[in-house]
C-alpha cells in the first residue's frame, strides 16, 4: 500500500505539468474568481459616466466639480464636466456602451423650485443592460449635492430614466451571448481532444502521408468544430428569439458574422490547446481551466462593468469579451456593422493565429515523432 503511494508521489513530482495543474492552477483560478466576484458586492465598484449640464448654471458647475472628486466615478472620454457635453450626446454615449450612465442637470437645484416642483433637478440616464450602474450614479449625485449645495435641496433630487426606448430585456440579450460563447469553447475543446486519441492510435501518422498532410488534418477538424459551434449558437438564439423575443432578425447579417467568428475563435483555441497537449487529460484540464478563466474575466458569469477595473481591462483582451460585446452591440444597442469592424477583426485575427499555431505545432510534433 505504502509502496504504491510512494510510486504515485514520485510520478507526480516528476510531472511538472501535473504539479502545476494540481497545486498552482486551482489557487490561480481562486484568486481570479475572488477578484471577479468581490466586485459584484458594490464595495469599491467604479462606474464610467458622462456629465451634462443643461442649465449652464453655477449650481450645475458646482455639482460637476463635486462629482469629479468622487472616487467611485470615472468619466468616459470627453464626458467630464469641463467638456460641456449636451444631453443628447450623453445619451448617445450610454446607448453605444461608451459610458455606464449619464448624469444630467436639467433644472435648478436650490429651493424653492417654482416650475415643476415635483421634477428632480438631476436625471441619471441609465443603460438598461447595467441597472446597478444607474443606482450607483444616483447615489453619487446625492453625495455631490450634499457637498455642492448643502441644506438647500428638497426632494425629489434625482430621477433614474432609461436611456434606451423599447421593451427589450437587456439581461436576456446579454446572457444569450455570454452563455453561447462559454459553451462554444467547452464543446470545441471536447470535440478537438479526439485528435490526441487519433495521434496515439496512429491514424494521424497515416493521414500525414496523404496529399494534404497536416494542413488537411487541421483544416478538416477546424471546419467541423466551426460548423458545430455555429449550430450551437443558432440553437441558443433561436430559443432566445422564440421564448424571450430577442430580435435576431432585425440585424441578421451582423448576427451571422458575429456567430461565425465566435465559432471560429472557439475552434481555433481548442485546436491550439490540443496540438500541444501530450494527453487527453492534460488537454481537458488545461483547456477547461483556461475557458473558465476567460469566461469569468470576459463577462460570461458576471457583466464586466461590475468587476474591478483591472479585471475589466483584462476581460477586454479575451475573445469571450469580444464576442459578448459584439452580440450586445448587434442585438441590443443597434450598432451599425461599420462600428463592429474592430471587434470582428480581433476575432478573425485570433482565429487565424490560433489555426496557424495549431498547424505548425501538429506538423512539428509529427516530424519529431
């Protein structure tokens, strides 16, 4: 009994990959998940806002100055109080996703307010997809009013209004894309690990002797995984359309492009992982851990705006984040296809690099054998 335990221990100590996956990887994932989910409690959460003063008054200037010193607010580019933004521009920035909320001074703050006494002097234009951001912006306004005009304000002080018009459910639209890309990665990884078994059984050796060689092998698997991923996405969004009225048909062309690029990204990453893994278990352990981390920081589990700023920046570098942003832009924000070119190019570039890496690694591995 002890001999078997000793032999197993020696085997573990000699396998550096197994050591990393057994002891380093769990701790790393814990740290990342703790950082991600700690931000959802609201403590220390920063939101990105824009400010507009429709009154062009001293009171509005004082409120803007007080908001500028609030540590829980970050002003989007061009949205600081000194920029003199209009209400319409502020609303457009919220709708396009460039800001989480807009703070607009619409009337006199000091009492008495002879005109429309029941109207709040400050309006927060909130993004329906980020409801917590609206509440946090309203709380910041309350603090700013207490600092800028203490003891002179009567309720109501601030109203929260939806920046967007219509009855689309932003949460359903968001999680349709978020869940889709997460399971595209998991399914692609499961489909790609078959290459390791083919390598062990000698099937790949025989295929390498054919005319296409490694290129045909990698391309064939890549096309299959891409098709599988596209069908998965179509099924999820069909359910979202039928059950929750997610308006896929209103932007069908952009939806198709985003879906294909999401599928190619998942296929490319899965092929890249499998091409360097020595065993099926190693590929699944490494791949699943990577997908979990990307899903967490990219926004598949919690929207990125609820995370610490450094996690948001990290999530913006992941294909998960790119796909979620693209689906949000297409299905909720009605962003034009021309404005999605950068995101699409990132996904396409990631897919091409991953595919080339997989082809090179497969070719090198077979030659080394």
